[in-house]
C-alpha cells in the first residue's frame, strides 16, 4: 500500500544544503594549494589543484540542481522556499568564483610578483577562512529547524554570522592593501598582466563577499 | 446448524484476512516513527507492536467493535431476517478487504476504517433499505473523521511548542530535557491508561469507580515516569557528538520517551483498527449463534483475541518490511518531533476508541504531523500528498459501499438461508 505517512514528507532541504556548503568550501579550500603552487611556478601541481576545483564545482552544481528539483512549490516549510533557494544560490557562487579565479590564473600561467606573493597568499587564506565560517554557520541549519528558529540556537548562529562579517571586513582591508601594493609595482609589470592581476584580486575577494552573503541569507531566515 | 457453521467460518476467514492486512500494512504507520528516529530497532518495534496491539485490541477495542456491529445498522428492521445482517456483514468484510487489495496494488493511500464503514453503510442502505442505516451514528462517525486529525494536530502543535519553549530554546537543553521528559512520560501514560480504564475495561469484566480509575492511572503513570527517569539519567552526554549536532544528547533522551510513545501508539492502533476489522466478524458470530439480530451480549473476548493474533501474524510475515521502508523515509521525525506527533495521535485515537468512534489511525497521525509542522518543527511537508490523501479518503467510502452491495447480492443468492 502506498504509505501515506512516508509520502507526506518532502525531501528535507536541510541536509543537502549543509552538504552543498561543505562542497563549496572544499572547492574554495583548494585555492590555498593552487596559489602556493602558482607562486612557486609549479604548474603541474597547480593543474592538479585546478582539476580538484573543477570537480568540486561540478559536484556543487549537480547538488544545486537536485535540491531545486526537490523543492516543489507545494512544500510546507517553516521558512519561505525562496529564501532557501537564494541561500543555495550564494553558496554555489563561492564555488563559481573559485573556479573563475583559478581558471584565469591557470589559463595565463600567471606569475604572482614575488614582492606581493606573501601578502597575496595571506589574502587568499583569509578568503578561504570566510568560506569556512560560512560552512560553520550553515551547518547550524538543522538545529535551527529543530528549535523552530527561536531561542538559544538563534543567538548562537547570530554569533557565528558576526564572526563571518568580521572576517569579511578583514579581507576587504587586505584587498585594499594588496591593490595598493600592486599599484606600487605596477610600472614594472606587463600592462596586460597588471590588468589581470587586479582582476584576480577582485575575484578572490568575492569569495569572502559571497560567504558574507551566505550569512545575510541565514539572517533573513532567522528573522522569520 | 449447517448454515451457521458456513457463516462463521467465512466470517472468521475474512476477519483474519483483514486483521492480517492491518498488521502487514497499517501497523507500520504506528511503529515507523520510533524506528525512523532510531529509538527502537525493527525487531524491538515488532515485539512492542505485537504486545501492545494485542492488548489494545483486547482491552480497549470493545466499544468500536460494538459500533460497527450494531451502531450503524438498525437491527430492529432485520428481526425477521437475521441472515440479511449476516450476508451484509460478510459482504462488508469482503468488500473492505478487496478494496484494500485493489488500492495496495495501485499504490493508492486508503484507510481500512473508511472501507469498513463505507461498506457497512453501503450494504445496509441499498441491500436492506435506506432507513436501515442509523444516519445519526454515521454522521457522528464522519464528524469524527474531521475532528480526529484536527484534535491530534492541535495537541501535537501544543506539545511541540512546549518542547521548544521548555527545552530546545535554552542554553542547557540536556539538563532541561532530563527534567521535563519524565513529565511528558507521565502525561502520555496517564492519558492513555485513564481513557482505557474509564472506557475499555468493562469489556473484560473489570469495573472500577471513577475515583479508583484516576488513582490507578496516576499510580501507573508515576511508575512509568520513574522507570523512564532511571533510563534518562543513565544517558551520558556525548560532547563530541554534540559539537557536531547540538541536540544529539537531547534527542537521545527523547528516544526513551519515544519508546513509551511507540507503546501508546501500538495500543491505540490496536484499540481502534483491530476493532474495525472484527466488528463485522463479531456481528456475524452473535447473529448466527443466537439467530437474533438484537442480541445484546457483549463482544466475545475470543473474537478480539483472534483479531489481535491476526495482526501479530501480519506483522511477523510482512509488516517488518513495511516498517523498515516507512521508517527510513520519515527521518524528519526525530524523537522530539516524533513523540509530539505520536502522543497526540495516540491520545486522540484512544479517546475515540473509548467513545466507540471508528477513526483512522493514519489520518490522525497525518493530522498530528501537520500539527508539529505548524509549530515550525518539520522541515518539509508535501501538501500535494496531503491533498491526495484527503481525496482517496473520500473516494474509499463509495468504493467500499459499491463493492459491499455487489457482494451482498451475491451472498444472498449463493449462501444457504438461515
């Protein structure tokens, strides 16, 4: 007999969303190894990282589609479906930006000037940290659902998001400083390389921006 | 004499078939919440179900059996022709069984209760006469079909809201769970026991005063809560698992409560659904034996026992697979949520059983789940499916009625007269 009880439950989006941010973070995390290799000019190693990034980005994409398919309009949920879809979209953008930035660097076999290399790697690190903090925040989703988006759990998530905002502000400051450093040595660079270097810095910074937007989306869920 | 044996044999065969079907399919809904939330293993669930379904059927199933047996059909009209009632009840059993079989084959969600009631009303209205149906009783039954999911939903909503307020919203949910979960245990045990004693036990020949009933239920519930507390205190917090999942230990504490909930659900289910299946059987037996339609004897215990046994066999042969399947699909019902839905449904069903209303366990449980959902406790409920359930619920009544009418005329032609 078709089981009524089993079928009234839609596929819960919570675990898949948590899984998705996990993949997006794993994707962004590869940037550490990727840029470390790029700075050293070890393009074989960079290619391996780049392949991993592409794999994760695909995985995130597939999961994104699957989650969307399992969220029909007929679902009755404690939070608006649109907000969850938006959250999914910004989560996915973390992986997208990672892929974009690694694609440019790989395609041009871009040399990061040695004067700014260390500063640049720190900047990448902090962006990855932001993605990690986003993952930590999204992983509270199941607890939020259990607690009905109220009480101590909300305070906990708000704390996590605050921390996320702090990291993002740091990356903004680092980005400004880094742009300044590039400007200093700009004249010694090939003009096209310089343009792309700015571009890479901007795209990398967007990883933290997207992580921050994940926090904003979560906050919207909390306010329901 | 010969006719009597034929009637009873057929009724027993059909009745056991129905009970088997209920055990194989329906019980899964009552037990899957505890299997899905991992409070019980499948094996434990089967044992709990076997014991409490049986107890529910025997101790609290009498009123519902009586309603099906003599509440729907106006027996006075049949005084001269008792065989009509026998044919009708046989037809009702066979119709409900057939309809359930057809529905299962096609994957439609249907209710045993609705099939039986539909079939009984059908044969009486068409086979005997429109006036042969106690439309008042039928009206009340249909009202109870609306009221039961609503009531269960409302109770579940309040229960889950209280769980959130009292336990989940606090900084130290584990400590608060240890304090409050025994209270829930007390409430669940008290309600189910009290209703059973007040309404059910007279069928097994036990008579207690109202005051004694309250005292017994109170004492029993205190014992349950104390035993539960012992188990709760033995659950150690697991900081490592909690770091990943804050409510890990809380849910494990609710897991203990879930076991009591499972017992209550099985008991409630036995008290109502088993009675549905054997109501017609009881009617056939008492009419065939005495030749009187208005026989006022109570339902023989052995008939209830037979129904309970049929359910247990159904559980053992086929039910375990259904429990496993359903349990794996309803992981959203964690112990804290599953308990709220389960206790709300069990309470509603036991009360309905006490007043003799044949209601559907599954529909009541669906109402309870929606109630938890309204308290923002469930991640996603598919309203399309809920809609489909309501449609199939309505369709089942005429379908059962139609089949019963056909079988009634066949039996009247084929079977020997009394």
